[in-house]
C-alpha cells in the first residue's frame, strides 16, 4: 500500500510539472539557456571575429536562427558590423575567491567579459561601446583536478552562451535611423539685432532704425478755450 501511494504521488508531481512547463511555454517565457529568438533590425550583419572563434561560431548561429538576418562575409556588404573591441577568449580570467583554514585555495572566480559596438556600413555608430561581464564561482579540490578542469570548461561555455544572448538582446533593441533623414526642430527662431530671419528683406546699411514701443500711452485731445463773454 505504501509503495502504491508513493507511485501515485510521483505521478501527480510529474503531471503538475509538465502542466507548469506547458503554461510557461504558452505565455512566451523562455527558461535560461533555452535561447530566446530576437528580431534584429538588419538584413545582414558582419561579425568582426576570427572564423575559428567559438564565440563567433555561436554568435553567427544565433543570428541565422533569427531567420530574417544573414551573416555577411564582408563588412562593406553588411547593413551592420559587430566590432569586438575586447575579445573574451583572450581576456577571460580566473582569480582566487576564498581560502580554507589551511590557507589553500578552496574557491575560484571565473570572469568572462566583452566590449563591443555596432556600426553601419558608413562607419556610423548604431550601438556605442557596450561591456558585458559575467562571473561564475567554482570550488577547487586538489584530489579532483581533472573533474574540476572539465567543470571549469563547462562554466566558460555556459557564460559564452549567456553572453551571446545578452548581445542579441542589445542588438535587437537598436533602432537605426534613415541616412537621408533631416533633423527637424520645433523651437521658434529668435530675432536678434542684425540677424535677418528667413523670408524677410534686410534694410540698406546706414538706414536709421526706429524702435516702436510695444504700447504707447494714448495722447489726450485738448480743445481750444472759448472766449469769455463780458456782460
């Protein structure tokens, strides 16, 4: 009887978890690491990283998954270029996070960061220099060196995937303006001395300028006095 109750309880829990997962999927929620799709505002993009870079491979794959954006092989033929200022594969770090009672390392902190920007084919910045920094703690054991090396490599791969998703989110928020757009101003022009506003005719040089007060007091009319008649 106890075994039967346990089986029923486990079945109910599995069904509840499955229904929760379906509900989250239906509302558009993406679990971390599932890779949400971001609509990029570009027809083609160029990734300024070496072809063999793991980050470049993952980033290009995410761009292609979008469906509307292609990866260009030449920055001149792309609508936008991802220019990597700081390559995370070259700058990732590993620092001591904590020590045990014997003064030996018990935990490390892994750091993975990138500094990048996005430009159009004319060199105009669409997204200014943006830095993304990710960190992960990892415990250390001298008796499990091989296992810890594999765990460290896996953490770096996870940070790389997370980094790509954050880059995609920031690039999807870019709103490129038309190159032929002319900025308009709603501020009324100011009239300054010596400055002629558009559409008016300038007075010849040397012509005296008469300043008319905004409001002048009205002159009071005076009537001539009538002669006094003497009786």
